[in-house]
C-alpha cells in the first residue's frame, strides 16, 4: 500500500469525465487500498481516483469522524445516484484538491446509490447526512465537477487564484 500525491486545482485532470471500470482486477483492488490509505493520511472523508490523476470511476469514503469510533471504509466502482430526495441539505464542503477553502453547497439530503464493491458484487444503498453529501461530492469528481462550481463566480475565481498561488509556492519549495 502507498500514499499517492493528491492533485491540486486547477488541473485539467480534475475537469475530465472518468471512464467506467469494466472488471475489478487485483490492480484496481490495490489502487482502492492506496486511495483509502491516502484519504486517511490526508486526512479526509472521501477521495476520487481523478484526484490522484487516475481517470477511472472509483471512489472511497469513510464519514465516521469520531476518533475512537470503528472505521467504516467503503470502496465504490462505477457509483451512480439512482434516487434523490426532494429535501435538500446545505453543508460547508471542503476538498482535498482545494486545501483550506470551504463553501456552502446545497444537495439532496438523501440519495440512493448503486455501485460495484471491491469483490466485484453489485450493491445498492440509501445514504443520508454527511454520507449523502460526501458520496455526491465524490461522484461529482468522476464527472469533472468540483464543489466550487456550485459557488458564485467571484468566490470561485478567488479560490482558484489562491490555489494557483499555492501551487507556485509549492513548486518553488
Ligand atoms: O473529495 C475530497 O476532496 C475529500 C473531501 C470530501 C468532502 C468533505 C466535505 C464535504 C463533502 C465531501 C474531504 O474529505 S475534505 C476534509 C474533510 O472534510 C475532513 C477532514 C478530516 C476530518 C473530517 C473531515
Ligand atoms: Zn473533493
């Protein structure tokens, strides 16, 4: 297992639509393990393969935030929202590809999602609360969409400029 570098916005790979996974191979299982390790190390509650430069439809998440609670890692290949509630929920989202920047995003409060699990089995479940927000945020990554795309243009532009500065500074260090 290894920790992979996380791409920082703006990066063209974060704007692309990722490809569906045909078969869950041992290599893809290894990639999913690396992504979980990378997510826990960051730390974060989710990670999508495009964030480490891999344009495949694979996400990982674990929204258990309490330090001494049992972890609940989830791996989803080809996740798809199949149902969304009419009720909406607003959450101040962050993103590991946009460090230290936050913005309020309104999304369906509950969603039904279908996916292929790490054993290659088809699964379907309903998510609510932070799990619903996070799974939608991660599926957006697979479609080249970032949480800042929901913000007002001026705020989005300000955050993008800050990230460009951060990338210049990191390149010089
Ligand atoms: O996809 C990502 O960039 C990960 C992102 C997921 C996310 C956060 C908030 C709302 C929706 C989706 C993060 O994990 S940002 C870091 C974060 O939220 C966090 C970090 C440590 C403890 C608790 C939360
Ligand atoms: Zn993100």
